[in-house]
């Protein structure tokens, strides 16, 4: 059982890395100018930061498997689901370099955790890369208490590594808009100034 879990774990990890490699080769598009004013007002916090670590969010581990007898007399074992073995989402840990719109205890140089549902990125799903700089419009993670009850996080590049408690109450999510996540490079640094201007920040 343990061997199968490790094999599945390694398979999902490899699949995510392959997807990341393919996505990193896709050229950055130049969309029309977004409505920064709308995004700035609707989001809870706006930051510029660099991704330091990536984690997978694991649901509460099952303490034991269950068995039951089918109508024809066979013994059926209830095995852990794919979500239990691979995870239910990703957490990107961002080192904050600039705070454009502040909320609560957020501070420059601090850490912000960003949750993205799904262990494997899907179309339209935010995807961040380690050591890359982003401008991100964030909102509070909203989920019912059962979804993340006793959930833990573990590093993607350490499948069998230590699991740490996942705290959804101190975690953010990317504001639901195609322009809420912008990779910042020298050629588009002006976007940060445009967002500041939308909030009348100089």
C-alpha cells in the first residue's frame, strides 16, 4: 500500500513538473490594457513578490482502510481516493517585495501563502513559477470548514517530506480575473506604476 502511494505521488509530481516546463516555453501574450481601477477596488490586497516555494495541499489522512461485503459475497476494500494520495490543491509561498494595497498584518519582506485549487494546473488556473516576480491581486480564501479540516501541506519536490498544518484563514487566493496575475519583468515594470495610479498612490 505504501509503495503504491509513493508511486502515485511521484507520478503526479512528475506530471506537474512536465506541465510547468511546457508552460514556461509559451511566449507571454500582450493583451489589451486591463481595467486596473476595477481590479484594485475589488481585490483585498495587491502585492509584488517572488515565489519562493511550492506546496501541495493534502486532505486529512485516512487512519485506516475499510472493507465491506458486496451482494455477491466479495470483499471490497475502500482504498484512498486520488485526492487523498495526490492532494487537493497547490500553495505558492510568496516573498513580498512591495505592497500596493495593504490589509491586516501584511508587510514588505513578509510571506504570503496563495492557494490554487487542483493538484495539476488546468486551463484558466493560475500558475506561478519559483524565483519569478509577480504582481498579484488577491482575495481571502473562502471555503467551508470541512474542505480543509485537518489538511496539511508538503513540498512538491519532497514527496515524502514533512507535512505541516494548512491554515486557510491566513491564506489568500488569486482574485478571479484573467489579469489578476502578471509576471513582472524589466520590460513591463510600468504596469506596477499603472496599478498604483489606479489607487491614486504615487
